[in-house]
C-alpha cells in the first residue's frame, strides 16, 4: 500500500504543509470555530463510551457531505500512515450529526489521508440523535 501512488500522495501532503513544519491544512470541509466548539461540547455530553461506539452504524459518506472542526492535521502522522503497509486503524472515524451536518469528532487523519488518495466516499461510524 505504501508504494502504490506513494510519491503522488506524499507530494499532496507536502503541498498542504503550513505553519510549523509538522502541520498540514486539512483537505476536508471545515465548520466555523463556533460550530466546532459546539459539536465538541455536544459530543462530550453524549459520547456513549468505548463499548457502545462499536455499535454505532457504519455508513458510506461522500466527502462533500463530511465536515471537520480540525483545521490542520499532523503531516508526520499522515506520512507514516501513507507509507504503512498495514491498515491505518482497526476502527472507523466517528462523525456526529449536528445542525444537519456530519462532523468528524474522531479520525481526522484517517479521513484526510483517504481524501488525499482521491477517494470519493469514506466509511464512518455515525452518531445521530435519537
């Protein structure tokens, strides 16, 4: 996996590098800082805990419909994940439905890497209000 399209992927990561040489702008849609703080506070209140997270439904989400509050991700982490021959996680990113948007609360690096790879959709665990 690390060598397939690896140079192109690393070039994309390098092109996004900003500020401190270890951060890159996320390639994902970004919510406002206010909405980001609200969704984090909301998630802190409703987070079902590790045991129930694995029971959240897994959905295929179009990247155009997925948002994050996190404006940068660690470029070194992205490079390690891009060069790894093993899957980058044993679980899926987690998104919360908030104000009609699916907003990532965990898995920003995994999502950013998949977007940089050119994928149109990503599998995420989704928490929706009941």
